């Protein structure tokens, strides 16, 4: 069975790097938003991301990791290193051909594609969006190569270099915002995205060389492992493409709302991704190769134990994070983004969207682990079916509520769809996997949820008390005090209740922290 201590060490490395990446991601957004504000230029920039992102999600993105990692993990476990390199080269070469063709098509037809994505834009804003999209078409090609490197290294249980890649990506865009935008305007950011994508690949190359990776410019579809990888990628690519298509539709709807709506939606969604990226994604990255290895060894019990523990930990952390975030959402947006040209109106618009996004924080985090539970067993179809159902619900709710709720209606659709997706995956695992203890999972959700509600009410009471003591018109230092004091009070209440109810995740987390500290001291 995979060592808990080694899993904790890997999780610590990935979590630390992802935390740094998320901090830099916030710095990136802060620099961009304060420079351009939630206005037409920034709306155009975020809208321009949609088509390159759609291309990346269709061909590479998570499809590579979720399909390639289980196959490579099995080959490496059996000592078939050379075959693993051939399979990787085959997948990379086919992927580059597909990406190149799609990029050419989009480059040529962008003047017709972009107006369909942003029907609310005027002519000048459309022309700018087309220009930015064309520049950023290089980005998915470079990021896809970085995803190949990421998959190979994760399959070898090497997590540091892949976790550093997003840091390099963010640093390049931040540098572009300072160095290039004074000369090129918003176009400088698009150039920075391409440079960041190149760095995303470059920082992983030394680690690949250390493991002896050998690239071959050929396609070998006679290899059963290569064919299996491509078959596993196909449904996952469809699922990611459908998910990205939902974002395209949300962008289209947001373009019909007030100026700045696309920027507010994107920033609120990015804030939602911070806890997911710091906790959920690193845990999923570490868990996937671990679960894949357990299944390759024939240890269903080890696979199930890792899965259930991961899901319970996610609920224990994300439910209080949801409660705290909902109560303090406006203060958080104010502290993070209320600078420069990002004014009070933009803060309110973003905070309103964040409220509804946060309703899906726990479910989005659960999906990260649940989907990988299927990928570890080389089943990429089931999560895709669940994702497609969720996207249909997401879009339907967004279309139905955008006229009455506005931007928050688009965020509400995502939250409802993600809970439905998580529920579908849990039910299927419960019926399919022996030993998958859904009652223990429900018990963890109920007890952690109860503690989170009480702690959230505590945060609300304390924050209002601080506001009454310091005055209603708080400056940023006072708001920071309000967030720290209210958050600390809520955390004390949550942890105290967790201990009182004997929730096992509390000692588990404390044990992992002790393991990490002991290892750091040696």
C-alpha cells in the first residue's frame, strides 16, 4: 500500500507550489485589473481566452494527464521504460498535429467566430478580441507540450517541476503587464500569455531529462498502450470541451450584460479556484498516480481507502471554507482587487457572482477527486457523461436566470450543475466499487457541514461586531482586521466542534502536519 508519509510529503510539495502559483495568480489578476479596470479592454482580453482554451481543452489539458498517467504508471511499474517513452511520443505527435490544424482554422475564421462568442460587443471591441485571440493561439500548443511533460513526471511520482510550471506561467504574464503593456496596451498581456506558456514547458524539461525521457518524431499506433491512451483521452476531451463550451456560452450571455460583467465573472471564478487549486487539485494530482498504482498492483482496498479518505478530507476543509467565504466575500474582493481602476462597482459585481460560485466550492473540489477515481481505473467515459449532464443543467439555469438575476444567475448554474455531477459520480462509485463506504462519506459531510454552519454564523456575528466597533465605512486595514478576527473566531469554533463530534479528519490533518514537520526537521 502507498505509504501515508510519502503521500503526505508529495502532497506538501504540491500544495506549497500550488499555493505559490495561486498567490501569483492573484498578483497577476490584481496587476491586470488595476491597470485596465473592469471595462471593455479587459472584457475583450478575457473573452479572447475562450477559443484558445477551448482548443486546449479539446486536445490536451486534463485529458492528457487523466489518460496518460494511468497507462504510464502501469508501464513504469512493470519496468517498461522505453515503451513508455514511445507511447508518450506518439501521443504528443498526434496532439501537436491536431492543435496545429485547429489553430490555423481559428486564426483564419476568427472574424466570424468571435462575434458569435461575444454578441454584445461593439465593432472596436470585436476587432480587439480577434487580435488577442490570434496572438494567444500559440498558447495551447505550448501548454499541451507542458501537459505531456507534467503527465510523465507525475507518473514517475515526481511533482515538484510540474507544480512549478504554473508559477513560471504567472510570472511571465505579470512581467508582461509591467514591461509590455505601457508600450503595447492589452496586446502586451496576450504576448505575456504566450511567453508564460513557453516557460510552463521549459521549467519541466530538466526533470524529464533526468528520468531519461527520449522523444521520437514518429507515431506508433501498433502499440496497444498508445491506442489505449488515445481511447481514454477521447471521452475526457469531449467532457472538457463541453465544459469549456459552457464557459463560452456564459461569456456570450455576460457580454449582453453591463460592461465589466465578463471581467467580474472571470475574476469571481478565479477566486473560487484558489481553495480548489491549493487543496483539491494538489490532492487529486497526488492521489491519481497513487490510486492507479494500487489498482495496477491489484489492491482494490488500498485504492478505496485512498479515495474515501481524500473525499472526507475535502469535505472537512471545503465546507467551512464555503461558509467563511460567503460571509466575507465582499471584504475578500475588496482586499484582493479594490485598487487602481477596479472600482466599487466592480467589487460589488464580482462579490455578487462569488456568492453563488461559492455554493459549489465543495462539489467542485469533490469532482477533482471523484473523476480521478475513475481515471485511475482507466474509465474516462463515466465522468464525461456526468460532466455533460452538469453542463446542460448549468447552461439551462444560466439562460433561464440571466434575465432576472443577471451575472449571479450564471454563477448559480455552475454551482447547481457541479453538485449534480458530484452526486452522479458518488452513486456510480457506490454501486460499482466494493468497499466504497458512501455512509461514511455522508456522515463526514453531515458533521462537517453542521460545524461549518455554526462556524459561519460565528464569523457573521463577529464580523458585524468588528464593523460596529470600528465604524461602517471601513478602510482596508480595518477590513483586514475584520477578516482576520472573524475568520479566526470561526476557525476556533469549527475545530472545537470537530473535536467535540470526534470527526476523524481533524486528527488525520494534524497527523499529516506532524509528519511533514518531522520530515522538514530531518
